[in-house]
């Protein structure tokens, strides 16, 4: 084979190579699908179409559907859901809740993203085969509540919250608002309407708590 033949063969091979696989881009597309349809409502066929990958390629890169969802959940928590952790660093309990709920509304009503919270909507209704995913999402929501309780306990000890504050009930109240906002956002509630709900909630903050 002469030099020109080698060159032609190399050119054919280059033209026939598939484009480089972008792991993060594929995971982003999977996240969008799960965010819209929930875990059980997202079929493998929908994932194949959304990710532009065949089933063997998805399995090779991410594992089965459950493994893929777990990776998507990690991406969601560190990406669109990162505000949860960030809000806990605010200097007062009032600001923690105000920032948390404000960012909930902003994130869940952004036109670039699907409506609602993937962690809330992801497994509201699941069959037995999806029980493990449902339990994982319930556990994640419980962790948010527990972290709020710990933050409120510190606020209580420092005098930022009144001594008679029911910390457990307050954390439950805030997480209930979060989950309710998610449902309302999914149903089409506007950002302004949901911010009105937050305004009312913050007006009822313990009167002698520092803001």
C-alpha cells in the first residue's frame, strides 16, 4: 500500500469516528428528563431520546436506570439544589429561611428549568419497583428538615430565636412551604404569586427574633 492509500484510509477512519462522548452533557439531559417526568414516569425510551444514546451505551456509561438517577440526583443537589446548603450559612435564622424560600421560588419558576423541585416531584407516586428511589428522595427531604432543625437550635442557643420556639415544628413548617411551593410551581403558579406566600410566612416570624 502506498502513501496516498494510507492517507485515504486514515481520512475514512476519521470521518467514521463518532463525536466525542460528553459525560456531563448526557447527564444534564437525563436530569432534565427525570425532572419533568419523575423517576417512574421517565422510561428508558425517553432517556434514549433525551440523551441521544442507545441503551447499551447508557448502561456502559451510567449503569441501569436507578444508577443513572442516583447520578442525576447528585448533579441536581450540587447544581440547581445547591442553594439549600448555601442558605444555612446565613447569619440569622430569619435570613436562613428568607434566603432559602426565595431561592426555592427563583429556582423552581425559572423558565430555563422544568417547573417544581425534582426531589419533591421525583417520586411522589411510585410502584413497588421504585421503592428504593422513593425512600432515597424521602431521606433527602428529611435531611433538609434535620439540617434546618440543627441551624434553628443554634439560633435558639444564641438568642436569635426565642427560648420557647418549637424547633421541630418550625423546621417542618419551612420544609412544608418548600414542598408546597414545588407543587404550586409545577401547577403553573407565577414567581410573584409564590413570593407573596413567602412574604406572609416571613411576616409571621417570631416577633422578638432578631432579623
